[in-house]
């Protein structure tokens, strides 16, 4: 039964940064223990064929909050830098925006990475929209040395449906190294960062900045927010978007989490994220809000295959999938996804249906009976029916490949702009190579070679056998879907 105005659930969405399909115990990890995220899956539904729309963070986060593919925006490849310009159009309706109109309090804690309007000290707009190289994108050519940090920021969460935001502008390897509260930096970044961890880019920091305290601060503030909501006399439902920096590089776990995994510092950061999930679950129970909370845990894209030291410690961050973060292969965009909603989702469910994280917007609207006008969340398809229809595999075995047809097809996007299309058990990739970080990234076919890639995901989830030459009929069918969508 869908909710009425008196039964609106709180919604907590936790979006990890670079957590892979194989990072959770419930998805097969033996080197990292994730009891709190495992509990979310066990107490609700675990998705085995859920995907981000892109294999990197900015476009994936855009899709989740807007319910549309990011390549429909100006960003056709790559990601924004810490000083990137606002990516979301001012008049576009977002997930927090529609929830706010439905009576929700909305808050965000963590990484935004969708652009902010910064200014130089002379008052001119900080503008950098070059896309010239492999690692180039909006805001990548800025260190922030000439930024007026006292000036209010526009185009961020406060302008796109959030009542409150406490977070950082981009990833933890990007300047500026400071917190932002709503439209203002918390303190002024007035000195060059005193220590650059591996991968961190040059820039300024605030005097009290500590990398390993960032996610602890987000967690503490999110816990306080949930507690405050529970103490209100007249309960208003809330939407909490939690976007920690973990386990994205530079992977600097706080002292109490060091050595918690057997997968190096990156593994410890996954364990830190699991700790955060436990903290939020505990405060929901403490305040009596646990039963009426739709709780979602997922990740923005696939994982890097190794720690920064080049070691994997015997851990398969993306499970047995091919590829990694940024790649067009499954390891780049198939995501762990667990959803708990006590009394509404039967525990112990496992779904092998094809869904996208950008479907979260239409699903929330469906649950709450919120109409989505034309031009809003146009690529989002509700998977609410999957939450209400039990689907237990017999004896714990994977069922025969029988997609329900809620989503007929799904387009994926790699870091360098390479596209793929998934329809049913088939996946077509327009081009050769990974389109991301794995070698070869791109290469041209010889006369006798396949010009693209075609895989039967049901039989070959590792994408080892390219059927492009033998199944041209299927390749052309999926190619047409892509052509009509772009």
C-alpha cells in the first residue's frame, strides 16, 4: 500500500564514494567486514543488477538527484573539479526539491561535486570550462589561490531543494580543503595545505582542516540532525542525503578504524562507511524513527582495483566483474544497493532486476504519490513494485534470467564519453576498449576485427566473449536504441 499524507516515511540515502560491487560482505567480500550494511540488505532487499548511470562521480550524482542522464547536460565526459561551475539548471526540479514541496525537511551532509559559483577576489566569476585532456573538466585548472572565500556561494544544494547542507565542494583529493555550510565556507582557506596525501591536488585549506576527520564530522552532524528531527513535537518527515568521502582516495582512515579490514587503507575506509551506517541506524532506533524510515545504501560508481600503493591485498573490490571505476565495463557502474523499510519491505529479498540509481527519484515520487511534470526526471523509472513483490530465490540460488520489464533498457557512460546500452541480457558497447582507467582505453579495429563490443550478461557477466561479429542483429538493435536516445 502506498503512503498517505499521514504516513510519509523518512528517507535516508547514503551514497558512498567509489565503493565497489564486491566491497560488502553480503556481496562476497571476505577481507572487509560490513555488518551494518549487510543488516540493511538482510532486513530489506538487496539488488544484484543495479547500476549508476556513469562510471564516475559527477555524472552519477547528477543522475541520482535529477532523474536524468548527465550527458543531457553540458558535461559529456569527465567530472567537475572542486571549483567547477554549477551543473544543474536553476529551474530543474530535483529529488530534494520535490520532497520539500511534499512537506519534507531536507538536509545533505557530505560531498556535492555538482558545481558551485565561485568568484575571484576582484569580483569576477571563476570560470573554467575546458575539457581538453584526459583528466580535464570544469574547475580542474583552478587551485583556488585567488578565490574570494568570504563571498556567498550560489548554485549548490541550497539552490536545489536542500534546507540545509554541510559538506565539501568535490572529492577529498580536490581543493578547496574546507567545509561549506549552506552558502558559506566554514572559515577562510588562507594557507596552502600543509600535507598532501597521495593524489591530493594543490590548494588552500582552513587552519583547522584534518583529512581523517571529514567523514567523522559528516556522521556526527547527520546523527545530530536525525536526533533533532525526532525531538520535534509535530513530526515532519525528513530526507537526509548522506554523501561521505569514503572510500575514495586518498584513503586516510581515522585512528580508530586503522586495521579494521584486511584490505589496506582503502578497505579501512569501507569499514568506516559501514560504521557510519551503524551510527545512523542507531540514532533512528534511539529516537523511535527506525520503523518509519526508508533507508538506502549504495555507491556512485565502481571501485578502483587497488589501494594507492598498487596492492589489492587479495580483495576484489568489484567482485568478479570486469573493469573498475571510470570503465564502461560492469565493474565501472554495477553497484551494491540495499534498501530497508520495516513493515513495508519483507526482509531477506534479493532482486536480479535491472535498475538504475537514477530510478530512485521516480520511486520516491511513486511511493509518495507525487506527480512528476513533463521534463522532470525524464529518464527515471519507478522500481517501487519490486519493493512490494517478494522474490526469494529458491534455496538461495540465483533464479533464471527473467527481467520483469520495468526498465526496458539502460544507457551507461564511461569517463571518456564512451557509451553502452543494456537491454535484457544483452549489453552493447559503442567502441573498443574500456573508455576509462583500464588499458586499453581506446583502440581502433582492424579490418577483420569487431568494431564494437557485445556481451550476453546473463551467460557472461565478466564480459569475456565479444559476440559483436556473430550477433550483428542484436548489436544493431541496441545501437539503434542508443542512437534514438542521444
